[in-house]
């Protein structure tokens, strides 16, 4: 019996550590989060390979779901525009930073808001695994000191930031 209790405690402790590694924001105003975001950096994945000038636009629907439109140019800022339309939802309002996103039928993936600027100027997004990571901003570029701070937060969450691809964005005025 003592061995069973030990294993149960070890399992609970492991789950707590896993949860502790990927905490999400505890407050999220969906209305403020809506709108256009520029992709500053991401991990490399086939669904975004060779895309530049990438943006994500979120629109809150009357039914509480979120329309997602991801756009990017193939190979260069002047390349062919690619778009992916999807949907997102907040399954548990008690965990506002844990969203689900889908671009194909009813198959949803984790969309974890790990860190969010108090003024909603930038966001660090991950998932329940450390395979996915994005840095988004309301502007096409971030000041270096802000970016350095976000990278530090990503490392604190256990991400290897050397794997990030920095996305080319148009020059802003």
C-alpha cells in the first residue's frame, strides 16, 4: 500500500511540475485580444514554411467563438498571398489563457497564451507541448529590448529560443 501511495504522489507531483512549466495568463479580455497581430517569430512548421509578412486576425463572433484568419506571403513580401481561415474557442473560462484553435473540421489544437503584455501590445503563444511557439505583436516590429524580454520569458517557460525563426515583416513608418 505504501508503494501505491508513493506512486500516486509521484504522479501528482509530475503533473504539477508539467502544469507549472506551462502556466497561461490568468486574465484575458477577449475583446481587447481581437484584431490584427503580426508574427514576429515562430518555430518552424510545415504549415507556415517559407511564409513572410505573416499576420493573424481574430474576430469575436456573436456565438462566443473566434474567427481566425492567418495570412502570409510565400517566399517574399511580394510573393503569393496565402490565407488560412479557422476558428478558436475558449473551452473553460476558468482557464482563460487556454484556447483551442482549428483549421480543419473539428480537429482542435492547443493555443496557450503564456504571456501577454498588460496593454495587449505583444503576446507569447505556446501549446501543451513545447513543439509550438509564436511571438506576436500589434506592430510589424518590436523594440529590441522588448523582444529580448519576451525571449527571456519564453526560456523561463522552457522553450529553446534558438529554434525561433524571425519573420520578415514590412517596414513600418
